[in-house]
C-alpha cells in the first residue's frame, strides 16, 4: 500500500510538472520571439532570444538583408571591403526614410546585424523612451563610427575589435525633434530626465546587442555607448555594463 501511495504521488507530481510545461509552451506560442527555434521577425517586440538571433545573422548576408526588406527598412548594401582580420562583407548604410532616426554622420555603414539591431532599438526602445520622458521623438543619433581596422582599445597586440569587421558602432548622443541634444559625455550624470533616458536606452540595447558598454564600464566609454554583435554562439556570453 505504501508503494502504491508513493507511485500515485509521483504520478501527481509528474502530471503537475507536465501541465506547467504545457501552459508555458502555450504562452510562448503567442510570443514566437521568446522561442529559440523560431525565425527572427523585426516586426515583433523584443523577445528572450532576439539578441542572439540578431548576432547569429553574422555570415548570412542574404537572410539579414531579407529581414530588413520585409521590415521596410531603407538601406544601401555596400560592397565587401578591407582585408585579412579587417575584412567586412555585409555592411549596409541606413537611409532615413520618413520619421526614421538619422545617423550622423550619415555615411556610416555597420554590418547588417548591427543595422537590424539599431532599427529594433529605434522602434522598440529609443523612441518609446523619448516619448515617455520628453514627450518628443529622437530625430538623429550622433556616433563615433563603425568600421575601424584596429585591435581592442587600439593596442598593438591582442584580439581585434568588433569595429574591425564593422560589427560595432559607438553612439555618442541623441538629438530630439526640438533640437535638444542628450549626450553620453555630458548627461550620463546630468539632469534626472537626461540620466533616466540614457540609462533606459542603454538597458534596452542589452536585449539586442551582444555587447553593450557604457560609462558604467570604464573611463574609455565615458563619452559613448559601444554596441556590437560579437558572435559567441547560441549559448555564448553577453555583456551589458
């Protein structure tokens, strides 16, 4: 009898566990972006695996550009360039279209996975934060560039930077529709609104980029956010500071 009770108890626990799995799966089916095996859709809200799916686009130029096309993103595909450790093959130049945020300088051409993440960041993070905090949209993002054939921190030795393959961009400031500028250098510890906005967009970037580095990381990033799509595998590490 005791063995029967133990068996029934285990069956009840197993049934409860399976029920929880079923309910979780049913909920996740309503949010395909939260499932690791579903395709990426730039029209969906940011999910649990969106950032990893974006980074995984590295090396799949056709798929990445197809995603931009389906999302209605206006861009110019660039010819491959560079050489050896500093070669890039999937750079795109985003063109402001309608209410899209302009990048300044406009000639910047990051890799397609970075560009895709920038658009999701714009739609899902930057503009909602600007409207909530300032009641006005961001019109342009000022940056320090994307492609740069160099090693990390410009050292003579060590690993090459993600900038060496255009897989990164350094964001310095945001300019609102009314001309107000919010910069990482001057406003990270500035007024309550500006500091809140900068932290909101930094935190939101962490779900989209493999690496996000800000003034909280070190003095070298006191004046910009470093955003990159380092490909570290499906279960690889991600950095957000």
